[in-house]
């Protein structure tokens, strides 16, 4: 193995402002697939607050044609990362012309081409691949953009400022950093609409798509209008331009991008029809559209000073889109879904080699810090803050935040200062949630005497490479108490824990209560509390808080499966009986019952075993899950047909939450029925399905029943012309493959004519599907690791950003047995030994290998 090339580490403590301010930016694009010319005219003036007056402009993979200062040609010093030049100690105008090659930009950063369409992705540092510029978020300016091209649709940020034959001009009146710049040019059709703001302003709305996709835009447009209304009503934020454009792009590294007035979306995150999108797709589209729209204020009008502050815009906006989805759909189901995702993605990140604070203090490649910690844990921090100060104080603080910092690039300190000023509360200790890495573990001791019940909590966070000594954090712990007959004797009470160990007392109780702790998942912690199966079953039956009731069932399932894996035990009767009771409870939301019916994932079980000091065996976990599912199907076999029939949805398809909930429960029941009838009912549903939710669920059941060969062919024949549906076809085959066939199935699919390594969606569907097949990816012979490594080495030359993110599949490698660890290490070392490995991938693999 060769040592990775040393990379510069950037530290938060070394921040200094840029030496110049920008009054205006004018850009002219002469578009050509292999030789686009970009002319820039930028008005600079010295920054009186700067301590360094070096004139350095970022630039990568640019061919400089000429440069001028105040009209006079200059010859700057150019490196691979940018240029420097001697400039006047007074206001001046910089002009430059560069040439770039969008057609061969497979990294999908900067200006690139997707299916003949020009588009951009500039966050975090893509603008430097378009022209020379101070590509940093604290440099904000107004942009005027002229696009010269024979493409019929020419779009950029802001409002249209003029157009003619072969050209269009756009002006964005709101200062923005370069990462929010966007340009799109192509043969597109639009789905138009309009929106009237609360103050009466008319806004033109468009979703731009390729020919043939216009029928998939209606839901996205309605989601956009709901988002605009919600942001006005809940946060008091109106939209501030005359137009709002969304463009669907097939080749995109992320879900979507909030560029000011011109949001660019991965096609999978905006296009939907009942025939081609599942209920989950519809909900995800609604949430992503809301997220990107909400960035207009929390990210665009107020942005982050530097990339260390990324959680300032992302954590807040994830929290806002979660609030929106909870209001649009089922709040308990949304909350439980968010916790499942947090535990599956962020907790392993916190507990492994990729651990970092919500606000990192150093990085080498910023693209590697678009993480679950920044996004999802960042949102949990906002949720805790709101819970601690209360709804009214939160609203007052946000109003102050918008008033005080509109048009600025801010820091976490600015954000917390607003709350301190609005609430007169000291948030010094709370700030540790931003600066300290790791997931706190919360243990509980109980005492009962003479009508007084005491809970004593102890918090601790394991040391890691970021900090060896972890200090106590502020924990909002929502607690309720239940009497032995199931009545709630103490409703939800918020306990604020600030010490390493702290006790809370409840007086005047007539009997020893059963505690319901961490209601609504009030803090992102691991609750370590010994609890009997009978107590968990009691909470599953009686708890009034939807989250802790679900969590009791989840804990029962986890403990049952762990006992099956480690002791060869039979499935617990308490769990099976409790689950059967909940499943039959028609007073509960069907979507909620479907969540309770779902077992903990294999990765979650591996994490739990590792935490208990047991080396997880992926094959044993898989076998235990299969045995428990079969046992559950047999126990409920008399009730399953009736449940399945009762939750069929009549009439035309609708993606509303109630209808989706019924389908979710019916399809969960179908999975159990499939274990009893070898897929007969699933085949009937597959053949008769008139929507993708039903068809895909049946397809999965047929694959599970090992009778999917005909369905695989039929599904492909039906949908081969729809690229997003075929992504599902690729993914499902790998996810549902038997563990010993997962790698070979994925390998075969990479040889399919429709596999395209350059398309991130197709790559993630296939190789990401392999990573999701826990026992298949962690196969003892190392075949899963080897296949993924092969493709990461190939992809790194084309798209380092997607490669680096896919490397996270290896992050838990150190928890497994010596044989698997040896295979995983060998493959990561092989990746690291690749000549000219990108800095994105090098940093990720190096960090993961340190586990």
C-alpha cells in the first residue's frame, strides 16, 4: 500500500475574511459543449475588515484566455487551484475570459452536460470550475448573467432581464455567494403555475423537464405551493423574486440544490406519477421541494460564513422541512421515521471513524462533510433548542434572526446569540451540541419510597479522536409516568438535565409507576436502561406517547432477535403477543401499525451487538430475522387475509397520508402472507397493480419468495423506457437477493446495457443496493467488499464526490470478525493505492481505516 498524498487540513480557527468586497458581478456565457467561453466582469473594492489583502481567486480546470484590471491586460500567477495578481489599493474592475469543457465534466461539479442539457452544481466549491472567483460563502454579490446559446430555454438566478434570438439575460437583486449560482440551458418544456404571496405579489412558477416528463410535475408543483403557504403562515417568510424555477436533471450528485430562484433537482426528487412513483417517493418529493424552498431564507438570504457553519443552514432547514411534513402528514409517523433514519445513519457515524461535531473544526475536503451529523443531528439540535425555550420564544428568536441577519453570512455564535437575546437564557453549555462529537449515553436508576418516585440519570459520551474528555451536555428529557393499570398518572414533563448525574423526583403517587422516558425522542441519545420484556410489552400496549410506544415494540423486537442470535432462543411470546394486539387495534393509524410491524434492520442489530461487546455475525442476524418473520406470519395467519383486505384502497390512486397509510399496512401484511402462500397473493397484486406502490411491493415479495424471475422480466419489459423506474428495478434485485447471491447479482447488473457508471442514480441503485443487503455485502468471503471496491476505483476517475460518499459503506468494518475485517481492510487499502486517487476518496478511506 502506498501512503495517500498529504492533503491540506483547513481549520475553523484560521478563518480570515477575504481581502476584498464585491459590488457587482456580470457574467457572459457563450455555450459550447467542449469550448464554453465564460467572460466575467467583477467590481472589487478593498475590505476594511480584512487583515490580508492578497488578491487570490479560486479556479480549477480553467483555460485563461485573457485578464484585465480596469481595462489593462494583466498576467496573473496561475496554479492548479487559482490565481494571484497585483491589484490597486482602491476600487477596481476585474475582467477575465476563460474556456471550459462541460461535455467532459463527469464530476458533475461546476458547469456540465446531462443528456444534451447544460446545468450547474456549485455547492460547495463548484463555481471555481466555471471562472476565477473568490469561491467562498462569505463573499456575497449581486449577479447579472447573459447566456448566448441556440438552446430554446436559457435560465439563471433571479428575475428575467431580457431575451432575444439566441440569448437571455437574468438579474438577481439579492446578494449571494457563488455556491448559489445556477445556469440551465436545454430543450425543455415547463409545467407552469403561479402563486400570490400574503402581501399580494404575483410569482410565476415553473417546473422545467425533458419532453415526455411534463405529466409527472403536478404533484411537485402543488408541493411547492403548499411549502410557500406554510412558510408564510408558520415562519412569516414570503418569497422575494418574480419567478421561481425548478429544473429536473437526470445526472445529479445530490437530491436537489437551493440556488436562488432556480432550484436544480435530481429527477428522482421531483418527477412523480401514480404509475411510476411509490408513496415513499411522493412523500420524499414533497419534503425535498419544501427543503429547497425553505432554504430561500435559511441558507440564501442568510447564509453561512464558512463551510464549518454548514449546519447553520442545513440543520435548520432539515428541521423546518420535518415540521412541514409533520403538519402535512402524520406527526408521530414522521417523528418515528426520522428516528429510524437517525439511528441507522447518524448514530453509526457518531460511533465510528467518521465521527465529527455538528460543526466540525477541521476538514480536508468539504464535500465529505455533507453528512448525517450535519443534517440530521443538526436538525435534532434545533429541535432540542425549540423544546427547551418553548414555541413562543422560538418564534420570537427566529423573527429576530431574520431581522438581524438578513443579507449576511453568519456563524453558529450568531445563531445562539439571537436565542440568548430573545430568551435571556445562557446557552454556553448548549453550544456543546455543536462542538462536541459523539452520541451521549443516558443510563437510568429508579427509586420508589412512600409515594415518591425518583429517576436518576447519568450521561456519558465515549471519547473519540475529536475529544478525549466529553463534558456534560444539556439534555431535554421528556418523561411520562403510567400507573400499573395503564393510566397516565403524570403527563409528559420536560426534565432539563445539565449535570453528569442528576435526579428528578415525583411526589404524591399512589403506586409505583412505569416510566415512559424520552418521549417524542426529545434528545438524540442512546437510552441504556434495563427493562424487562413484560415492561416493554406493557408500554407497547398502554403508552400514550406514540414514539415511546413504538420504541417499546422496537426494543422487544431487538432483544428477541439478539437472544435468537446469541443464545439460539425461540422468539419471545411477549413480543409476538404484543405485536399481534397492536396489529389488530383498528384505532391506530395504519401507517403507525406498519412501523410497529417492521423489524429492526440488520445494521441496527449489528450495532446493538457491538455495543454489548459481541462480535456481530451478519449471517446469524439474517437467519434470526427470517425465522422471526416466519414465526410472526404463522402466529397471525388467521388474521392476515382479513387485515390485507381491510386496508385495500378503493378508487383512483391518491398519495395522501391516509391512503398511503392503508397501503403501507396492507403491503407489510402481504410480506407475511407471502411466507405462507409462496407468493400467490403477491403475484395477483403484481399482475393487477395500477400504481407503483402496489406493484413494487408485490415485486419485492416475489423476489423474497424466490419466484421473481418472471416478474423481473415483466417489470423490465413494462418500464424499460422510464429511467427512474428502472433504477428501482436495479435496486430491488440486489436488496432482495439471498446473501450468497447479492454480490453476483450486483455484478451481473453492472454488465446490463442499462447500467451507467456515470449516472449517480443508477450507480447508487446498484452498488448502494449491495451495501443495503447487510449479509450480502458483509459476506465472509469478502466478495461484497471486493465488488464495491472495484467500482469505487472505476468511479473515482469520473465522479469523486459520489465515490467518496459511497465509501461510507465501509465505515462499520471494524465491528466484525477478523476474517471480514481482513477482507475489508485489503479492499480499502487497494482503493487507497489507486494512482491519482481523488482527495475526496482519499480522505474518506483514510479516516475509515483509522477505526
